[in-house]
DNA sequence: TAGATATTTAGATAATAGTCTAAATATCTA
DNA sequence: TAGATATTTAGACTATTATCTAAATATCTA
């Protein structure tokens, strides 16, 4: 996991909203685009960053590309935060 | 807690390193500046963002300003991540 | 295979962010 | 109170990023 990619990906509100939208289940790029008031091109850009950070997975189903959450990276982020804020004397 | 401020603050590697540096205990701006190869002005800028996000606390001791970790916000961030990656059916 | 649909990629633009130097503010001490 | 020390603030510059339109790619279906 590349920390920098993950934290940069999480730094944008639209991308966090995309993750939230995917909690209901996996969705195609087109389905997601209906929920956001940005162009499909911009959404695709955000999805590419989320994918690059491994926060989401992608699989093709015919003409569509289906995106879904990758929860395991969230666990890694939490571990990093836990470490980041753990006072050295504590451990 | 303002999510946007916290995630933006965590998106920069230097700022995450500042948090790491503070795990050993609270430090003054000057002490911190010895550990980073940027100007005091730039460091001050980063500290202001961390403070604004409430990831660190600050108190004056004479001429010095002492910075320390604010672990409670880390816990909040973890809760948000937990929520962000929790599939709706699960809850 | 042509045309339609789904999505991404390319290139441009405007806003945001990180860094620097120089100047300002706050506190201490002789 | 004057000068020294510690830190921040102001203003400028460059790099990065979010967004858009237009064009390209991939897949399906008649």
C-alpha cells in the first residue's frame, strides 16, 4: 500500500462520497455518474485515483466497468493512523 | 471535527512526518524545524494546518510554542474510515 | 462489420497548495 | 526599555489538482 496515494485519494470530498456511494454495493461508472453532478470524464478521473490507491476494485461486465469497495485498505489506513498517533512511551 | 480539514492535513507527507516526530513527545517549533529540511516559515505553515485540523495542540512556554499530538482526532478519523468502508448490508 | 453504448484518455484551464524570502509579532533578559 | 530569540504572517512563485470539452477505445448487437 502506498500511503501517499491513499491519503491523497481520501483528501477529496467527491472521492469520499464515491466511497460512500459504493457502500450500498458495487456500481458501474455510469450508475455512479448519475449520483454526482460532474461530468463522466471527471468522475472517471476520480475513479482512477481511487483505483490507483487500491481503495476500490474494478471489473468489467460487458460494456460496463463495475467498481466496488476494497475494505482491506481501509484497515491498513486505520493501522497507520493508530501508529501515527501512538505515543512512543505507550508501546 | 471537520473531515475536509483533517483529510487534507493528512494528505501531505511532511505533515504526517511531523505527527510521527511528535510521537516521541511534545516539541517546540524550533526543535521540530531541526528535523526537517524546510524553512521555519514552511514548517510553521504545516503546523498551522495540523492545528486547524485539530490533529495537534499548541501551548506557549515563554518564547516558545510547544506542539503535541491530539490523539482523539485520530480516533475520529478511524471511525470515519470504518464507516466509509462498512457495507450497508453489514450494519 | 457498422453503429450504438459505456467509459476512459488527452489536452486545456482555473483554483489550490507547498515553498521561499522578507517583514512582523511576541516574549525574555540585561 | 533595547536588543536578542522564537515563531508567525505576508506576498510571490511554481507545481499539483479538479474540472471541462472533445476525441479515442472497448464492447455489444443487429
